[in-house]
């Protein structure tokens, strides 16, 4: 297991608590600075578009949200691989906690896209390939979150959710390439193209600032959620001095009839969130 | 299972569960087969749907009114230069072209903000018997180019605007 030493280190909840503190502060402060700075830059110091006029500014919210929708899902796929194959419970939890963020980004991109669409295309919604596939991703997020809550045994829930996550990943390339493969109302990619970005630097730089800010926000919330869960587990456990692991080993007690407790009943606070 | 039956002396009773290392490898195998399979599947979905589904017809591919039999369809193309005319009331007439075929469109709908000549449009409606497309919904298709107005004006002034756009747009 030498190859995965880094992940083994992170997978230990005690060590995660130690290392994630600076990550939490770093991502949080970076997110605040980039999002506030980027918004002011985008709203007041960028040119309007030659066709869209001032409504082009919706892009600075819409594009980062849409891109993070997919990045969050990609993160969940990677975390699920570590959770599913190597049974790193912290990786399972990371995937689980990333889902609500991904869904939030997805809904934000659908709403902002819809508003922009009404202004530019003349319609709020159209069932073209891009919009439909992003809507499907929203439902995959919802299904994934529902599956975690539907299965009481957390280890089983993690396994099932990871498999759903893998199957849902089929949608990522469909979303990405929908605008290339199909005739869509939605325009093709602007930033990553063979000819380079089809956008001048005075628009591209604030956009990239906002995108980095969104990514930091995502990192901040996932780290925060993981730390909160680990703290809850630590507080919920009966022996706070003992190192807390997500799945505690079954130990024999003085109980005359020792019974193996259900795994789901162990993390006391698990079902409540 | 076979180990228990053979029962070599040094063998402890076979454990009910397989050793974790082997199960881990098995799970790794599941994931490493599942993900490429899904990737290939998604590729075929993309290819398959792009060949069978029609989001809109280009004017040159437009079926005849009798083939359509009053069915609502969509057409997509560019608003031909110098063809936008105001009719009676809210009526607007214009031609949609893909530079190979052209169809005349009439609509009573308010037009989207960026509607203009040489603009990509997607139009829902019916083809009537005279071959005129009666639109119920006109959508302006935006391209992937973002530009401040001054830059667009400068490009137009130097006559490089068309070249620039031609280089960018592959569709129509």
C-alpha cells in the first residue's frame, strides 16, 4: 500500500483533523477574497458584449457554476473509487458531502442559464442536448443523495452510492461534448477550444477569478462538512479519549451476552444529517 | 471451499470471508471494468443520438410540406442579409439560409434581443403549402464569441470581422 500512502494518511480521521485545519482556513479566505473581488471586477470593470450587452455579466456566475457542477461530480467519482475499492470511509463521506454542493451549483447554473436564455435566445428553456443533460445531472445528484439516506447501514449505503456515482459519470462526457456532437441552442465551448479562448483577456481574467473562487468555495464546504462530521462522531462516542475512527472495530465488552452492534447504530449522529 | 474439503493438515478451517486483499483487488477490477465500459457506452450514446435525432432542419434539408403534413418542426440557419421586412401589425418577414437553401419565414412573435441579419436562429413552426415557414417561436442562437463592442466595431472597420467570424464558426 506504499503507493497510496498519502491517501492512507488522509484517511485516518485523527490526521485528517490535524491537516485539514489549514486547508479549511486557506480555502475559506481564498473563496471570500476571490468571489468578492471577482464579482466587483465582473460587475463594474468589464466591458459589455457586442451582442449581449450588459446581460453578458450573467456569464460570470453561470459559467463557474456550470463548470463546478461537473468538477464536483468528478471529485465524487474519484472519492468514490477510493471509498469503494480501498474502503476509506473518509473518502465515502467526502463524496457524500460533495453532492449537495454539486447540486447547488447545478441549480444555480440552470437558473442563471435560464435567465440569460430568456434575454438572449428569447426562451427560458429549450430541450436541447446541453440543457437536458445538465438537468439529468441534477436528478442524478438528487438520486445519489436520496440513496445515501435510504439505506440505513452506512457501509452498504456507501457502496451502493459509489456504484450509482460511477454509473452517473456517463453523463459527464455527454454534457461536455453535447454542444459539439449535436446541433444545440446552447453555444459551443468558449474557453477551451483548439484556437484558444474566444474571449478577450478583460473578460477571461475576471471569469477565471470567479471560477477559482467557486472551486475554493467547494473545497471549503466539503472540508468543513467532513470536519463537522468527525467532530460529531468524536462527541457521540462513549470514550472520547480513544482515537476515533469512522468505523470502529467491534470490541468485546463485559456484557454477559455480547452482541455485535449494528454498524448503523454506532455512529450516533450519522442518520440525523 | 475446495480447501476445506481437501483439508490439508496445516490448513485452518477456511474463513467464511475471503481475505481483504483479494476482495480489494476484486473491487478494483469491478471499478476498472465499469468505468471504461461506461465511457464507451457514453461515446456510443453520443454517436447514436447525434445520427438519429434532429434538433432542427437546415433549409437545404427541409422536407416538403406534403411530407410534413402539418407537423411542427424546427429550422435552423442564418438570417439572410437584407431580407428582414415589417409586415402588417407585428408581422415580420425574413429569410433563413444555410447558404445552400433558403426558406422564407413569417412570424407574429416578438423577436429576441440579439435578432439581426447574419444571426444564427432556431425557429419552431409549420411549413405551409406555399413553402413559407410560419413561425410560432423564434430563438436567436448565440455563438461562442465574446467581444467588447469597440473590438467588434474595430474589426468591422478594418474589414476583418467577417474573416474572424468565419474562422470561428464551423456550423453555418
